[in-house]
């Protein structure tokens, strides 16, 4: 059974005013437990609206969302529990920090869940450590931290709720390349350690190609495709036509193919590209060892 | 929830009312308000209603928006009606219970008051519905410009108003976003006792204040980068122009005003 399923999900903003706009149109998809999914799409393609349905922040205009086989809107009073199961980290989450200390801020979610003191303490310390926040920083004000640290505190605030599905909307936006790699590495680590489902919305194809098992592509409010990374990038021409980037290395290999050098494989990471090239060179006897 | 706030909102359109010069629209609205309050007979209010509904029809703005703009003042309407009903003791007594006396005059006044307030809100909402905030403050600045002679900071005031109006939607959006983010962390916003509700506002208000200060600072820097130094010698991208239709609209309004004064004198 899939952990999250949508049936004909449609959402229209400001229905009945001159500003009416359908942001998500008839989306059907099934996400399996334990997957790491990359969500991509142009600005305004409806990806942010889509993910806000997964934890019940938005109620679909029509259609259903099933979490572990149960319609999340079946019982309205239960919607808060859905939010503990599906954790959502918004874009620029550091702007939602408000507590006096980092510890209290991370503890906000777990406290709302009604956990006891020891459990909250354990979760806060553990997630802080997983995200590389030193223990002494837990007693500081979140407003004194650097941008990258604030971002990690905000992500920790959601991770500490230990949701079955963790959704991150552009977790690396506005960070420097190093900060980006660190945060993505920590998210990947979290995914490996807990085995929970993780969805990452990102504009960076390189990042998605490197980390995601599956990719969900939104185009003009509709679901363009939801498939494994290999299959999605095998449609790189369609994706580029949509105005989205494909990884640089995929473009290099597409160009090589046009010039007659065909590897017969879909390439989207540099490591894999290196492997293929070395193999090809060895076949020609140019290189004996690597 | 926050999307339901319609006061001060602008609904783009191409109607006659949208195209009128904002300066004339402000003057017409002022005359309209006076008109409603000097018309203290049935006929006066009928004329006022004809004017309001005529203008609403011309604006081509959906009627439900007007209903929506009146909804929030509903408690206030009832309060006014009850006060008038109880405290005005002109004419025949129709109903008496202990110290409460309902008189003919009381009923008359409270009905008049209700109609007046509803027309007032509907009519003045029309001004903001059909005029963009920028046009509105531009017009206000020009209308108030004679006050400059008295050293009144007209430009600064209108710049402040422009910025404030400009940031209303931004702040609403920001509040919405922060509320969603805190809800995602299990915050309960619209439930619980009054005490709990006030406490629940903290996770929303603190980030909102922090980001408002950040925005203010960024805006100030951006303005200084573009050498903003007050209103002296600034020219406008959009010049306000008045034409025949603006004077015609003003004339029609004055005619209505005249009709009300005439009705008052005759009765």
C-alpha cells in the first residue's frame, strides 16, 4: 500500500473572484513508503500548492488525499494529527523562528504533539546533533545565529516531530554551495537512518539527480510525470522544452550523442558519467587502469 | 480567513468608475457622505440609495463583494439600531416594558441610521474597489497640496500612505505563510480559550514583527540607493488628467445633492 495517494486532486485559488486561478489540476499520484522524491517544476507550476495539500494545510477544491489509505479530510478534527505524520518545511523556514532559545524553538512541534518532557529533550538533542548544531548553541537565541544555522534550526523543528513523510520546500534556497551540500547531505542521512519518506522541492537539477530515487515533475498546474530518476531524465528534451534545466552532465551526454558518440545509457550524475567514459576508453585500449 | 478582508482592496476593471480621475472620485465620495447625512427624510434616503445603486451598477463590480464589505460591521449596525430604538423618545409610544420605551420616532431614526450606514459603507467601498491604492494616494497628495503652504508634510504623508497600502497585501501574505508554517508544526490558532488564543498568537506575531522590520530596513536602503530625498523636485510617471467625463460625474453628483436639499426645503 502506498503511504500517500492523491485522487483527481484539484485546487482553485480565490474561487469566484476576478483573481480565480487553478493551481493544481487533476493530479493522481502514489508515493511509496521510504522513497526520496525530488519535486521539480517551474515557478508557478503548482508544486508548492500541491505539497501544502499533503499535510492538510489546503483543502482540495475537489478530489481526495489518502494518507496510509485513509482520506485525511474524512474527520476534520483529526487534521492536526495528519500534520504530525506529514512534516512540512516551508521555503525560507528561518523566518518562522520565534522562541527565546534554539532548544525551545525545536521543541515547539514535539510539545504540540503532547509528548512528555524526556522524550522532547531526547528528540531535540538528537535532531540538533543530526543537523550538526552544537549542543551549546541550543541555549542561544535563534536570532543570533548565522543564516545557514537558522535554516537548520527551522528544519530541525519539523524533523523533531519525526514525521512519516518529511516534505522540504526549497531547503537550500539562498544558501552558498557549501551550505547547500551540507544540508542536502544531512537530509539524505536522515532518510537513510529513519527510512521515512522524504520529498524535496528544488530548482537545482544537479541536487535532485544526485539524491532522489524518484522525480515528480509539475508543469502548468498538471502532473507531467512521476517516475524513477533515470526514466525522467530520459525525457530530458521535453523537460528542457518546459523551461527546466536538466543536469549539466546530461546535456553533455546529449550533445555527445548528437555528435555520434552513443553510450546507450541515461546519464545524470558525474560519477556515473566517469564510470561510462572509463569503460569506453578501456574498451579502446587507451587506458589500462584507473 | 485572511482572504476575506475586502476593505481597501482594489478590483481592477475598465468601467466608467474605474476610469474617472481619482481626485474627482475622492471629492464625489465626500459629497456623497454629506448627502447621506443631510437627507433626513424618506425621499432623501431614496435619492441617496438611487445614487449608490446607480454607481454600483456602473462599476460592474459583483454585488456579493458589497455584501461581504458590510458583513464585518453587522454587530455595529445592530448596536446602533438598538441604541436609537431605546434612547429616542419622540412621538407615540408603541411598546413599553419597565424603563424601555419604543417610540415611533425611535423606529424611524434607527431605520434611517441603518440605511445610511449601509449606503455609506457600500458607497465608500466603491472608491477603493475602483481606484488603485497608488492612484488614490497620488490624488490625495494633490488635493492636499495647498496645505504645503502651511508647512504641512503632504508629500511625506502620502509617501507613508503609499508604502503602508503597498505592504498590506505583502503582510497579509506573510502572515498567511507564517500561520501555515506554524500550523504545520501543530500550532492551534483558532481554537481554545481566550487566554490560549492570545498565547497562540506569539508564534505568529514575533516572526511577523521581525520580518516587518527587516522589510522596512531593506526598503529604506533601496530608496536611498535610488537617491530618494523627499518630495522636492520629483516628477510623476503617471500624470493625473481630468476630462469631460470627470466634470460630468461631478455635475451629476451635485444634481443629486441639489435634489436632496430641495426635498429637505419642501418637506
